[in-house]
């Protein structure tokens, strides 16, 4: 038998010639790019080939063009070992072989790139497996694939698909019909160039929103520019955008993109933020505009400051009839069963504020203040009967407001804002929940990850904010962890497999052990400690050699954030002690939350702490861990926004914080910054030495089966 690579190459010529003959005269062409690795960004993907429109097709010598790829083609020379799908329901249609699972990840990554680089509702893949073939269709709900068929014995099946595909409309092939490319000859192209060249100015000549203008410049510097149409008839509005400012790489899910946009109704006015997403269609989940408009309504005086930490609604619209189809076929094949696929509908929302990622915080002190701002926004919503349910790194942004003072100086103020309210739900929802989670996997509480039917409550959300603190600190502050990618994988990405193919995976063992023990350890079993200044290993040592050098921890100044982390960990440890068995405690009423003003300066923090100095909820807990009263007191601090904020704020005012403690992203070997993904997209588990060591150290009676 020939070598696999040789076998595969021998397949290309007859396959290419046959498919090209079917495409002749259709305006489409097949291009084989099996040995051309994409050099764009960090993709480095090498797809075997694709069907392109004739004028947009790359030459055989060029790289794959992800912005123009119409349908992808992937070739495997063996069917049985490399098939990414299974025709057997007993395996849940998932391949059992290692090569099959690798092939599934490979073709999924190709389709993900197509959704990232293009405006897509769905995408087709032509999968060749030796003498077998499959037809595959991807959308934001999932994937539909045909049974494997022998295209040598039944070439009409493959030929019919190719011919029909070439004669479908753009919309039928999966392209978004509400998007229109702006050519360089258009007047709107000139408008984009003018707005990107310089910021808006006051009548006195002072620049406004200069930071947003710079972001817009970056968005339109490369790639195409587009017109996004929202609404129909007289309600139609048009927004001009470049490349997405925020773009989720996850295929199945919301696929959220964020754009800095020009509103053509006010072409010289402020930029706006346009969110493009595939929202879940649910009786309990209202469109995000409903939630934002309710949150934007004037409330009690104590809420006014908190409301500035919530985006301001401008406009919204569902995108025609663009809705996922994968769930429809599943229901046809599984009558009477609960469908694991969520129906998703394309949706766009425009808000007034353009935010920057929370990762752009200046230092650790500002990071804590930004998160406090977001918690206050969460409190404001809770007082109005809403709970967010998706606290994550992508949903806390930095908003910069600029004003011209009486001396005609430009004054800017940075504050944290809590965004993405599309998964928000009414407080005290009592209807039975389906066996599925809502939110972003890495930031969900250990309790919710292990109990998907449990309603999300304030302690769960406060734990998500805690995980956000750890997420940011481990990547951007000095510490004693030598393997940041490993820590992130173990703490945030790992999961415990379900007991059977139909059950959901649950919380990773390391995150759960942290919540139960109140201790975060490093790979060397030291307690995770943050420092005011980095202490890099000597430049002549390798990473492994540096790891063997005795720890200099005792000679380094510890960071004030340690006090916040350790205090919160002690509270969560008490919570998880009471969760087994679950305590019979009533859910706190939204009206019982004690409002406090927004905190932006140390002076205001002092006033806040003075108001709580005699409050028993801010006192340090004492007594043994078994003391039920002490445990209950700790849990009360997690059930109240004000108490939780005080636990953080007291250390911001009582400690001296370094002003230059932020580092470059601490990920080894040039790994990209980690991107969060939704809970429906379960991450790959990672078993590590740290997990097994920590489990044996803290929980000797627990056996690991990861």
C-alpha cells in the first residue's frame, strides 16, 4: 500500500477534474490548496481546497482566501480511521477513533474560520473519505451531515449536490443578505475615510472621542468595509463598519461580533457600538433590547450612578428570517425527546457607548475598581428584578467618557460597564429548567457547572466575578506561577466528563477543589501569590532551569490583591461547605439589596467603609469551620452586593497599591491570549500533575478519573 500522503495526493487530480467538470459554466471553480498554509493572523490553517466564485478564487499557487471561500473541501485518504462522524446513534454519532476526533476538530476549525472572516448564516463542507463522501452543513446551532456514500458507485449523488450548490442563491448558500460590501468608488467609502482620519471636534476645536476614532481607524485599515442594514421599509437603518472589533471564534453558539459603526442617520455624530449575534429563542429569554430599555429607565436616586455602568440602548432588529436549522432535523429524527440544540435567531443591537476590553486596565488597582463598577451595575439590575447570568471577561468593558470643563480642558473618566444582557432573566423564576447551562464556561460558578438545572443566584454571579479577577490577575500581574497556560487550562477550561453520552459534563476537578478548600496552588504546590513587581528568571536560564532555582518569594513585596483573593476564597469555602448537603435557605428578595453609590476614587471608598464600620456583615469571621453560624455569616456576604463590594473595597483603601504592576500577557511559547467560549461549547479537559497533586493533598479520599 502507498504512503498515506502519496495516496492523498494521487486523489486530488481526478477528484479536481471531475468536480471542475460539474462546475463548468456555473461561475464557480474548485481550487486545491492542500500544501498552502494560511499566514493570516494566528490561524495557520491549511485546508485541502474549496469552491469559490470565479472572480474571487485564488490561483493554485496562492494561499486559501478565507474571505471568499464559498464551500470547503476536505480530503482524507482513509474512510474508517479518519471519518469525523459516525452513522451509529449508539455513539451519539461521534467518532470513537482518535484520528476521527482529530479530523472532526480539523474540519470544525475550517468552518469556524469561514464564519469569522465572512458574514454567514450557514456553511457547507464537501468531505471526501477515500471512496466515501459526506455532505456537511454547519450553522450556529450545530452540524448536520449525510450518511457516508460511495461516490464511485453513486457519482450522481456527489455530482447532483455540486451542481445544485452552484445554482443556489447567495442566501441559500449561507451568505447574509443584509450585508453589502462598500466599494472604493462609493460615497460611503469616502465618509469612512474621513471619519477615520480625525476625531470629532467641538466648536472651539477640541477633539472628542479620540480613543474611539483610533479604534475605528484600526478596524477599517485592513479588509473590506460593509453596510449593515437593520429593519425593513421606513424602519430600515444603515450602519457602516469595517472589521469586527470583537469576534467570537466559537462556531456553535452566539457567534457574537462587535463593530464600531457610523450611523448613516447621523454620519458626523458619535460612533456607536453594533452587536451582531445569534440569540437563543426562548420563552424565558427576552431580546436584549427589552432588558436594556428596562435598565435604562430612571429609577431611585440610589440607582442613578449604577445606571451609568450599563449600556444605553439605541436601536435593534431581528435579521429577517435568519434562523438556525440544525435543531429542526434533530427533532424530526428524535420525536418526543428533549432537543440538545438551541434554536438561534440572528439579531443586531446598537448601543451608545463604545467600550474597550477590560484587559486594557492600567494597573491592578484600576482592575479591581472596574470590576466593582460592574458589580454595582449588576446590583442595579437586580434591584429592578433582573439577573445577568453571563459574567465573563468579554462582558465587562471599559467605557471612557470625555467632557470639556470650565477651563476648556478635556477631562476623561474611565469606568467599568457590564454589557451583554441577552441572557438576563427575571429574578425568582420558578419554572423547571432544562438540563443546560447558560453563560461562559470559564467564568461559571463551580456549583452551576455541576448542577445545570440550578437557577443562577447572587452568590453564583459573585463567584463569576471572582473567577474574572483570577483570569485577569494570572495573565497580567506578577506572581509565582511558572506555567500560566497550564493553570488557565486546569482552572478555567477543564471539565469532568458526564456519566453517559447524554449527560452534560460538570465542573473541572481543580476549580471545584479551589472553591471547597479556599486555596489556589501553583504547579509546585506553593500557594498562588501575587507580587508588586515581577521577578523574571535570569536571562541565561531556560524555563526549566529557572523553575529549579529556589523561590525568591520571601524577598518580594506581596500584592494587595492577595488580601482580596484570600478573603473572598474564605467566603466561598464556607458556601461550598454548606452546599453539601444543600442548606434550606430562602432566596433573597431583590428589594433587600442595600444600594451604595458608585465607587471611583479612594475618597469615596473611605466614605463607604465609614458607613459600614459598625455593620456586622463586614467583620472578620472567627470560630471553627464547623460553626454553622460562622458559615452562614460568610454566605450572607455573598448574597448581598454591598457586602461583597465592601470586602473588596476595604483593601483598595487600606493598602498602598503599586501604580505600575501590569505585565505583558504571561503565556509561554507565544500562545495567543485565551478567548472565553460559551458553556455549550465544552472545552477539552486537560489532566495535569497539579490536579493530581492538589487532589491528593487536599482531598485524600477522592480518587481522580480524569
